């Protein structure tokens, strides 16, 4: 994308955003709004409706009505496919606008945002549109006088709560398979990154999605998220975000209708580098990118670097060199490598983690402080901390910022023990030329995704899911469809 196009889009004023309920834009029931603060400069960009519990109840009722009358679920698969394909086309056609709008809202560097957000979302929607007429029921092996059939039916109303780091990409991971299977959906975007996702919802209706099938309510999680979680009329709840919120959502399900809850939570992912890595310089560059892109605000970020002791000092120096070569700055500049922290609250939390790491004996190799404060925006230097022990806060707690903790190891066994020393299990990586060791590490490290001689880049054909306190269920791939269907047995006496 050309910088001039970006600047023209940046210059546009951003209108106030309202809820989408039953195909209509509606304000909050009490008329209140929330300011949208751009992390680029700390200024108010626009407002969104500050949703109430009543607003969420209305959206869920619209979704239920749409599901029950079959305006979407009863459509032929080919008809649903056409609409989803048109939606993907519209997202792709509006990709520059969507990407710039999202960056102004959440601070991701534009070089990453264009592919990771609208382009990725369009690809995900096409993937599930293509898949929806290839999901078959089953015939069971039975006696000749019985016919056993297994039907795959939509679950009904799906509630989807999406985080602020990649709202369109993660939103599509949830919306596309849910809609493809014939469900109705109520979406709750993050308070600090609603705009691009709400615009994407508008494009769904432009593509021909019937009213009420996809509803979206903006506002605070403690209000509208809680109302969704406690609803007796939401059948499945899907969420990406923090462990604390995930626990509350499971509690809401227990207190209401025992709705199924699928959670993609935090990570403290180990990136393990052995001395026999095929290219240590390349490994260092990828390790830096794997934690510092999007200012570390990536759930699968390689935030723990485990390095074989014999190469520890040299390798850390290479990672520091790579980090220092990454430009922190205006996320709408094409030459920026690291954009803004999403909010002042998140920036403050990141800096507290650095202070705690130092107090616990860690040594800052590079970074560690706020930068570009004069812009009014929320920026932080990429930070590397060595001397991080197994029990240190920087090992055990997710930062969700550009902070890398480094720990040495002596043996393969010790590397495995360190990798598995947290309650998380979302992603990981190993760098080695030893094929046997690579497979041993894949099996031994408790995680949902394991990279070998790379970090990141897994596409939509494979699942993303966690173990331990990183959640349950999977986003991406055909396996994600399972969250949005019910199995019904038909047992027929012939």
C-alpha cells in the first residue's frame, strides 16, 4: 500500500459508531457513548455506543428470532456460501480503509495490519464458505433392520467476544465458521478496538446477510460481556482474551444455562534455541520479530527465550541487535516495525513488569522504558531481560507487551522442564538441526502449537488452541467447526 493512500485515509474523520441490532444501527438504550482514544497520539478519535445490559438482551433476542425462523439456518448451503463469498470480496475491496481504521484504533503497525487484519479476515471467511457444503452427516454401522444417522446441526445463538490486538482476524476466526454452519451470532468487540470489526459487520449486511443473523454490541465487558455470559438464550460462547475474564465467563455459564464456553486465553510461550540451530543469526531475527511485532501484543508471542548456555551471550547479543534495528513509531508509517501499545493502561502494566523483573534480579539488555512520549501516544522500546529464573514473574505471568525474558539451559531435559514450567500452553518453538530432538521437543513441550526452526506463520489450515490455562477448543482449520454444531442421532427401526 502506498504511503499517500495511507495519509489520505488517515485524514478522514471517523464517524460515531452505534450497535448493529436486527440489521439496524441503534444507539445505546440510555444514549451514552464511549470515547475512542487513538494510541497513536492519545487523542479522541470518535465514539462508540456504550452498551447496556438491555442492549445486549435486545441483540440476543434478534439473533434468536433470526435463528428460529430459519432466515439463515434454513437457506441452502450454496446460498449461504454466496453471501459469505460476497462478504469476503467486500472486505478485500475495502482493505486499505479497514486496515487504516483499525490501526488508528489499536496501534498495530500498518505493514502487519493490512495482511493480518482485512486480508486475513477475507481469507478466513472464504475458507469456511468453501467448507460449509462439505460438512456431511454420517451413517452408523448397524444391524440390517436399523438405520443409525448422525446429523450435524447448528447450535443456535453464538456469543463471540473478541480482543483488541487483531480484532478482524480473530473476529473472522469465530464469525466465519459460526455463520457457515447456519448459526446466528452476537458479537462483542473490545472496548479499545471496535471500529474495524464494526465496519466489517456493516459489510456483511451489504453482502446480503439477513437482519438479525449477525448483531454487534459495543461497550464495556463488565456490562455487555457479563450480560452475554449470563444470558439464558446464548447457546455457545467463544472468547479470546485474558484468563481472568475467561474464568468469569465460565462462572456466568454455570450461573445461567450451562452454555458451552470455548476459551483462547493467554500464553507464555517458550522459544527454545539449541547451539546446533541451523542459522543462529536468522533464529535471532525471528526471535525478535516473534515477540516485538505488534509491540508484543500477540497471544502466541515467543515471550520466553530459552537459550543453550554455550551460546547464551552471543545469541542474546544478536537478538538485541535485531531489536535495536526495529523502528518504533507511528504505526501508519510503512517503515515502522513496532507500533503503539493499545492503551495507557496496557503501557503502564508493561512498565510495571519491567520494574518487577529488575527487582527480582533480571538485567535489562536493551529497552525497558517508554519512548516517544512527546507524541501523546503509547510507545515502548523493545525490551530484553536476562537472568530470568524459572519462578520469576516474567516467566510465570503474561505481559502482553514488547518484553522478552531470557533464561539459559544446559541440557535438553532442562529445556523441557523450563518450557513446561508455567500454567500456560499456547505456543512454542524449537531451533535445532537434530531431527530426533525436534520431534522429541514437539512431543514433550505441552502446548497447542509448536514451531520448528521458525516462529509464527501457521495458516488457517491448522488449528490454534491451547492446553492448561491457555484455554480449550480450537480456532482455525476445519476443527473449529466442531464448536458451532450439535450432533443429533436418529435411530430408525426399518
